[in-house]
C-alpha cells in the first residue's frame, strides 16, 4: 500500500495503570518526519512500518513515535521516556489492541498498562450525540426493533433500566441512591438517569466513533424532558422520537403470549392493564409534545415485524452508515424478525 492510500491517523491513545508510571499518559498521532524504520521501511506522517503510530502528547519521550508497530517482530510496542521499550504485544492488527493484557518488555515494570483507543481528542469536548427517543406501550415491540437497529444498522441501543442496573452492580457513585429508591418502590431521579445516559453515550462515542443512539423507554413523561433539558440544555437540538403505536387488545395478546416463555411476574392481565393506563397517562402527553414540534415518527406496530422493521430502517436511514445498512441479516436478526426459529432451550 502506497503512502497515498493511507488514511490520516486521527486516533488518540490513552495509556494508564502501568507499573512504570512515566509511561502513562495521552498519545497523539505522530508528527515524526519520514525516515527509515528498523526494517528499512520509509515511514510517513502518522505511520510507522505501514501502521498508525503515536507520539506522547507531552513530548517527553526520546523516541518518536512512542507507540508503534515493529515489522521485524510483528509486535506493537510502547516506549519509556528514555526511548527504551517497556511494553509490547505480538499482533498484526492495524491498531494497538485494547482488549488484551499487554506484556512487560525488558525495560518495563509489572503490571502492563491498560490501553484505550479514542476516536476523538479526549482533551476536547465530546461531539454531540445523534439521539432518537423510542417510546411505546408494553408489548409494542420497541425493544425488539431497537435490538435489530443495533445489530443491523450500527446504532447503539441504551435502555434506562439496564443503565440503572449496571450502575448498581458496578457500585457507581449513584448506586446506593438508586438501590434505596428502587427498594422503596420509587424511580431514580431523572437528572441522574440522564447523566447516566450522557456518560454512556460519551464513552461509546469516544471509544467506537459511533454517535447514533436509540434511547429505549425515554422520555416517559414531560418531567423526564425537564431532566433532559437540565443536563443537555434547552438550546440543544430536540431529538427525534419513534413512537410505536399499538391497540390495547394486540398488546394484551402479545404479552400474555410471551408470558409462557419469559416468566416475568408482570406479564399478567392485571399488570398489563395497569402498565398501559400508566403509559397513557404519563407518556402520551410527551408524544403530543413531540408531535407539536413535528419531531415524531409514528409507527403502527400491530403490523408484522418485517413491515415494522422496514419503517424503522427507513426512519433512521439519514444517519445510518450505508455499508452497515446493506449487510445481510444476521441469524439473530432473522430470529427477531420471525424468519428463523429460535433454538429450543435445553431442559
């Protein structure tokens, strides 16, 4: 591959937790002038031995690039400040691995560091997310459609309930408050929920480059929107909404049908009626608000799943990666669309 075919190196790398603390820090795309590498390959700006390379952001390392790939040893290397190699990992991947345990080299000290790849400069504000709210009554199929959009279209699917559970399980800063509130039958404060969503969206954007998000089950009320404004501000663009509309008799039939398989304690007639009434009372005014702003796409989810997914796909097409949208359906997607049976559970 010629230097003209190489795409610009726009990634940033964060190294942390090294047994040799001087190695920790931020690394930026290398600006080292072209020169011959140890294998005789002529480097180019941002590259070394044909793969991307990075310098320390603070400029303190005697070796540039400070993170690079060795053609000779087929290995990624991280240098100490004096230029000696401290950590390495044997791999021919195009980018330094972030999900493995690096190895300590001759001049390194245990433990090897954690390596995080950033798609945007972490010293700058994170680019704004492209958010679509997803709302629908119990059994409307919105969760299934969000999963399909994540599988097939590359959108990130965030569920309020899942984020709260993860915060509690990880012992995050709001874990005790959320746990205590849920134990008393209360909901987590909207501002905390929105902050959890914001933090997760920023993490995903910085580490994957993805900025498309489906927020499943939010906003459930106009009060939720106030919490959204409190975190993101009223000057930010109002997200679009996908509203999955479905008659009550269809919802009831679906939920009672799935109760045979899910074992959910709230999949019964009394609970379904209560959840649907709560949805109408608290959430429909939010739908009306988005309707008044011409920011809602209403989807008749009583149709078959393939028809509903086609509408969802078209509704998200403006921001969906073309390559992602054109890939064939995965086995899981075919199952969700009813085109392939789910595997039978082993007894």
